């Protein structure tokens, strides 16, 4: 398995907005080759992507990181 974990330092309010916004997209994704999880704890928003192969990891990372960056710009 291939795994990418990104920890973004955010305060609780910003993290709640980001989680609520991104959770809809993460749950909607029905990818057979990768799995994405979002969580918040200890002052960090954590995005963890697990995939069966590096190509799927890269594709999922590109999509989810773009969404995360957009969300953080809007907060």
C-alpha cells in the first residue's frame, strides 16, 4: 500500500469549516484504487490518502490537495 499524510496546522474554527466543506467531496469519491480520510486533532487537520499503486496515489493527492488549498484560500 502507498500512503500520503498531510498535516496542516489550523485553529479549531478553520478546521471545522474545512472539514465540513471537504468531507462532502471525500465521501462522494467512489474510487476503487484509493481511500481518503480527513480528521482534526492536536491543532492539525490531517488528510491521509491510501492507494493500491503510486499512480492512484498521485491522482488522489492532486485532487484532494487542490480542494484543500482552495478551501484554505476561502477561509
